[in-house]
C-alpha cells in the first residue's frame, strides 16, 4: 500500500510517498481503506518537528474517511464496505477521564499522525472504538474534513467556553479549518460571531458562513473594532489558536469576567501576561485540546442534518501532497485541504 511518511524534519521536500506492507490486524482492530484524508496545521508542525512526537519515520495525518475492509476476531457490528470516519486519537481506556467520557484528558492519549502513525495511507488498522459510521449524506471529503477541527472548536466553545445564545464571541482566524467550524457553532447556538480574517476574499467567505462582524486584521485594529461593536464592553468569550501575534489584541478585547480559550500557537507560544489585569478583571484563560467521542458523534449528526457544514477548501491527489502542504502554509487557504486517495 502507499503511505505518506517523513524520515526527517524539514520543508515539504521531506514528504515521501512509499510502499509499506498492509498492516496486520489485532483482535480489536478494523482495517479501513481510506478514500479521503485531510491536512491540519498539526501536519505542518509535525513535519517541521515537535517535542514529544513519535520517532521517525512517521506516517502523517490525523483525519480520514473511507470504507471497512476487514476486522479482527473481537469486532462485531460492522460490514464490508461500510462508510466510516476515524475518531482521531487513542487513549488508555482505563483511567478516570476515559471511563467518564473525557478521553481528551487521558494522560496517555495519542493523536494519529503525531504520537503514532496516521491516516495518510491507503489502508489503516485502527482500534474498533475509533471507527464511526459516516452518513450517506456526507461525502468522504466531508467525513475527512470535520473530526479534528469541529471537535476541537466544539469543546473550546461549548465545554470550556460556556457558549450561550446571544453571547458575543470573538473568533480569531475564522478562515482556518478550526475557525470556520467555530463560526458555524457560534451561529448554531444563536450567538454573535465577531471574526478576524486576513484579506477581502476571506471577509466574504467568513460572511458566507454566517459571521456577523468581520475584522480584516490586515487593515483594521482588532481590539478597537471589538470595542466599537460591543459598546466598549469587550467580548465575554474569545476563541484563540494563533498565539503571540494576536495575544495582546485578545486580552484588550476580553470583557471583565470573560473567558479566553486557546488551542494553538501557530504564530508562536511565548506571550506576555500581566497577572494583575487577569485577577482584577476576573478573567479566565483556558487551554483546550481535542474533544470527546460524544462530541464527535453529535457534530456528525448536525452535519448529516445540514445544520453544520464541513468546509472543504481545496482537494489534491495524495500524489501532490507536497503542493498541498505548500498551499496550506500559504495565506490563500480557506477551510480544509483534502487529499484524495481514489
């Protein structure tokens, strides 16, 4: 079978397409023939090198959708050719967070494509609990586009952010995969989405997703515009995943008693923080990673009903994976970049 792997860290040129044996199945494994996989910012960082990632060589890719090819002796309830998507991480299954459903708090969780071989391959063996039915209403591309970004966005906004109807929410980088998911979730809850993007084209795309206020950070001051549209109050909830470049603007935009929820640091992780402002204004800064199986299933159902939409930005053949990485790294990308394995 064909896989996309890296044997060293670096630019897109380190990505290799190579032949590997079909993986052997353990008793609780399911063999999936991937039809579509997606790229995430995580793939770029893993390619460049991340602390704590699995040793090389490593197959990249966190998200994927396809059909059931085979299964181990202990697996029941599946059929040959059944359409499925992959829950993008594994856990120990035995600790208190796992047993209570909060699998993203498991100290032993492993994300596909970062801590273990991932989805960028023709055939993949995954534990049966990671295999979830893909509704016929959704394409394989949509099935590959939503799990990581929508699950992450939902957990940030709902579980950690306390999203409620009527709330003002500042969404940073709304043109990204996780940002485009956040816009839709905010609107699903009947809240107001104040969204930052870079460039006129992305302004129009964010508005098409339902953004109420769009701030072009190339030409506008984020915190000043937020104060203007909130009557100088700031927002009670900020959805942040960029890091140092927007950190100061975010803190200036956060209301008294507000929550800033962050899941990434694409522009850099080291930020300045004056704790006096945090405790005097009684603000909360909350870290968030991934989400739960229940959230993944709930989001899938909203997608199949048409109440949410997986935003597919551009599709590449897996043989053009280097071009796909270059496109994701450019300022031109919007939504999710998909690799087609047909």
